[in-house]
């Protein structure tokens, strides 16, 4: 998370145009289905300054048969940090 902290710090320090508005920092990846493990993955990213998490799921075939489990997780809401 050192890189995330450094990036966020650099942007906040050097940003001049629109500095009155907050910057958004988006990171992403695939979180485990277990809520506690998902918090363990996302929590440090949040603490480092990220403001958004882009949940990703790698599709290995042409079918979207893996989409329903992802949608259920999204509809359940984010893990509480």
C-alpha cells in the first residue's frame, strides 16, 4: 500500500487545477466471497487513500454464467470497513 499512499500524496500535493474539489482514486481487483477476507483486502486500500474499489471478475469463456454470483455480491452491498 506504500505505492498507493505515495500516489495519493503526490496528487494532492501537486494538483492545482480544481484543487477545491476532492480527487477520486480508483483501485480494483477481485475480492474473496468471504466478507471478512474482502474487508482485509479493501481496508488497507481505503486507508491508503483510495476512494473507489472496482470489483473485477475475469471471464475465461464466452458465457457470462459467472455473472450472477457477482451481481448478488454487488446487490448485497460493500463490506463494512
